[in-house]
C-alpha cells in the first residue's frame, strides 16, 4: 500500500500533462455545473472517467454529520445489494484509512493487501489495483472517492489520484451548493405551512384595539423594548390577546423579516412537544420516518412564541433553560449540537410564582423568561375598549357574511355591563354568532 501527497487547489491542473485529461475534466465540470440531479451528474462523470481511463466501481463516499462513518453517495458498477453494504467506519479498510489519514491510499493488487476488505466482492482473480483519495475542504476531510483500476489502464497512479481528487472536489462543491438550496427550499415550505397565509403586517400596535390607559402603557413599553433581543413574558387570562401582542412585538422589531413561529405547549403531549420544539432525527422514535426540523430551527433569525409556557414538564424546562442561556440544542434522537438565533416570547395564564414555590416550575427559568414582564388586563378592566371591540368585530363579520345590522342603545348597554369572563375571544365569538343567527336591522336585548 502506498500513499501520495495531495495536490493543492487549482495548481493541480499543471500536474496533468495530457490535453485529453484536461478536456475530460472540463466535461466533468460542465456536467456538474448544469446538474439538476447532482447524484446522477456525478455518476455520469464517473462513467466519463471509466471510458477514458479504465476505472471501475468508482464510488464517492461522504462523512456523516458525526464524522464517524463514510456513507455511499454516488457510484457506478455496483448492484443495489453492493450499494447497501458500502459503508465504512473512519479508519476501516483502505477507504476508511484515506479519510482518517487525509492522504490518498493506493493498493497495487487488491488480492494481496489486507487493507482491501473486499466488502463488495472482487471483480475477478486478475490483477486489479485500488485507489482511494480523500476529499478535503476548508473544514477538513469531508469524504473519499475511490475506484478499481485494471492493469490495462493507460494512466499511472499519480494521474489517477489527481483525476479522482479533482472529481471529488468538484462533486462535493456541487453537493454543498445543492444541499444548501435544498435546505432553504425545505425551510421555506415548512414555514409556509406554519404561516397558513397569515399576514403579519396586520399585527402592529396601531392596529390593535386598545385606547384604555392600561393598554396604551403596555404599547409604549413594548415599542421601547421591541428592538432588543430581550425575552418577553406575556401574562393574562385566556382570551386577552397574548398572541396578538407577541406578533406585534415581532413585527416592529429588527427581526420582522425573519419568521414568527408559534407553539402551544398545552395542546400536545410531552413527547410530541419535545419533537415539535427541538425537531427529531430519522428513526428517533417509531413514527420518525424522516428528519424533521423543530420550531426552534424554523424560528432561526426570527421570533418563537411559546404559549402556555406554564404547562411544560420539568424535563423540558431544563432544555428550554439551555436554549435561553446558550442558544443551542440537539434534535430528539440526535447528537449534533445546533445553534439557533431566536427571540423568545412566552405566554401563560398561570401563576408562575406560586408554581415556583411549589417546585413545579424552575426558578432560574422563570427569571430567564421574565426579563420583560407584560401583564395584560382582562377585558372587564378595559371598559373604554369594550365598545370599540364590539363595533370592530360586528363590522368584520357583517362584511364577511354580507349582512347589515346594528345594536340598539339598550343592547349596547347590556353588552357593556357584561363581565366577559372569556375576554376578547368570547366577545369575538359572540359577535360572529350574532351576525350569523340574528336578522338584519336593529338588534334588541331580547334577541
């Protein structure tokens, strides 16, 4: 077994003396630059090398995320069964050694060298050589490209190493670009499913109905802190508009070009909540048929709104604390640490201080969440806003259902005196139901 020094950058071309070889590499570069299916284009490039240089079983392996195993990405002359077992640990056989040592490995006769593991079966008893060249990028070895070489090959080992190294570098560069665009496309699709055509432009403080002094003070304070990355804890009874406040904060912050992602912590089970928040790797649990990004990854560069934060379990509280402290996490079933840049806005209708005293909620997490506390008053304490909200939602649903009606003075007084225990949500639902079931014209209290 021999090793060779790797060529450096594009000066490799000066080492290739044959015009035919330069022409061949040009064809490869064109193939890869126009690739729609990157795997297919790499395999076409391998067939070009086979045609000119008598290379068989050319294979491109990429290191996995943990940099422990070389996984087959593209190959020629291998059966589906051979492809399924083409996997090498770092340092395993000639292929694994090339990755581990970051040096090309040349075996002159595969039948006489213990480093050739023959995982996929030798072609014949005839003399066959094997070359494995590491693919190196700025972060180190990213893969290995290998090939069997028959004794009839017109190329010497030096030229073969150079050719394979260049093909490997071109291929991994194309793969990197392809994967980046693929990830961006997937992220956009996932974001689209979460947005559900919501227009965040509606969510600005000037568009939120709240003329009462209590709400005006909240708006003023939030406009001051919105440009920062400080965590905000919005508290208030159910239906007071906590999500609306979170969306408005996001929309007037420097993060408004990033995503606004929501997650209700009380709506799903603990196991599913962890997966929804952190994402999961393929095979992490029974139904994990593919890798899935969590809300933390989707919210990168934007804002994550966690509703009902008081309902998360102690185990998840620890993981959420780490996010707030270090802005990093691992997907469920994974070991790769993922960095994220999110602004967290949390909300709850529970008494977190009492939960801290009972040991149900971590004190350190509470203080991390409560950097900017926002206490939304119930609707019964916002008397000045009730009539404005009634008129707003009545107009909204009349427009949607093509009806025309108005409240009599007595009806309006009745509505203003009602305590609205369900707050704005109850008022909104009441207005929609009124428009749907009542006749047009003036609405009396008995109706």
